[in-house]
């Protein structure tokens, strides 16, 4: 099979809805709407937001609410979760939420599911209270949720209303081979979080493709890889902007919660050698530079992975610079 070109595949957005230093979630939501409207115009495939809790720098905790907000402010781009952390929720509640969204915005809603809690242990307990779901029950919960959104069964004792009969597309998200194998066995599309957990990407893609069973509507494997991209008009400007991303992941390594920080001239003095190594390992699939630089590196990534779609997270401080990065990218990929 001939290698794919970037222009052969769609590109999508993962928005963590960052809260910038000195600003509020209200400001973040305005920036999200502006970005969603622009990328829709530029031909992006889908716009996903991820469930996180107890992070002062991320405002996407009520993911389903934000999906409705973005879908209502756009007209054709697909909008969804990247993802809903299923151990935090009863499958029926998720089915009802996304069945409602699909009923409001037909043919535009995606449901990406993750098995991690999306937060720390203490916050997980606060979220769940007496909900006994665990990551070990994830496969069964996925099947239960898929059944709720599947064909209408008038004889079912428990029905998702809205939800039943909507057939909202479900994606399995992962950062290891566990989700890859599950997605393959269930014949579902798969999205890998290589924007922060790159080490198992190739093994997971191989596992997914080898285990795939065409038991549903999806007849062939469909793999999405999420990567970090910071594109600017020059390499120098992109490298400057990338220091916001590095500072964000440095805070992850240190376990310190902060709002999104503005770029700095140099990371020297902000991290030590071990911290720098840890951040760079996590950000292995980050593409930073001018249009020519980013396009060349992304094509190499596609050559190596042969994924069907690339999803892009752009942790850029200034909203106008984030818009410019996505505008640059839009010219490299297939339009929808």
C-alpha cells in the first residue's frame, strides 16, 4: 500500500480549554468558540474536548456541556469528547447526555471514551462517591454504553431516552496497548494520546490493527493519533511559543497546578536536566516550527504510523497565535 500524504487525510482539533494566567474560565470559553468557528471554516474534521478535574489551568471538566456550547456555535464540524473518562460516570448517564446532544445536533456528535479518571485519586473519590466503577470494568461499561446508544429495544428494562437509536459514534481512547486491543476486538475506531504518552504509540497501532474485528459498521481499522503542533511563520517564533507547552508539562512533572503561562525567551534556569529529559520524553511527538518544518516532520510521522487522521493539540498562549497555527496546518491536510 502506498504511503499516505497529509493531503489524503483529515485533521482535527483537541482543545484542552486552557485557562491563561490572570484570566478565568469564561475567557477560555470565548477563545474556544472563536477557535471552533475558525477551524470549521478551514475544513477541520472534528473538534474534541477532554474531561479533566481539579486542574486550575484546564476548564473542560463539564465536557458534555461544552460540547453542546461549541456545537451550537458552529454548523457542520463534528464535536465530541476526547474523552469522557468512563470510570467517573454511569454508562446510562453518558448515553443520555450524548443522546441528547445527538438529538440536538444530528450527525455531528462523537463520543470518545477513556478509562483513566482524568485527575488525582482524591478528586476521583469526590467525583464518584458511591459509584463503584473502576478501570477494570471499562470493557463491560463500553459495551453497556454502546448498547444504550444502539438499536431501539422496546423490551429492554433500562433504556436511554434520549440515546437509543442515535448510534452516536464511539471511539476508544488510549495511551497503552490495552485500549488498542479492546477497540480492535470490539471493531471500534481508536485514538491514541501520543501528545503526552508517546512511548507505546507504534505498539498500540500494531495491536489495534492486528486485533481488529469488523463486527459492526466499521469494516476496517480507523486510527487517530493526537500530537502537539506549534506552527508559526518562522521557526524562531514557533520555538518561542513552544515554551508555554514546555512549562505546562514541567508543571505536570512537578505535580504543581498552574494556569497557562506566557512564553519565555529560554527554558534555561526553569528546569534541571532530569526535568528537561522527562518533559522532552513526554513531548516526543511535538512538531514545532515554520510551515515547511512542520509539514516535513508531520509527513515523516505519517509515513511511520500510517494513521487515518491526525488530531492536533496546540498549547499556545496567545489566542491569535493559536489561530495562526491552526490556519497554517489547514493548508496541509484534506478538507472536509
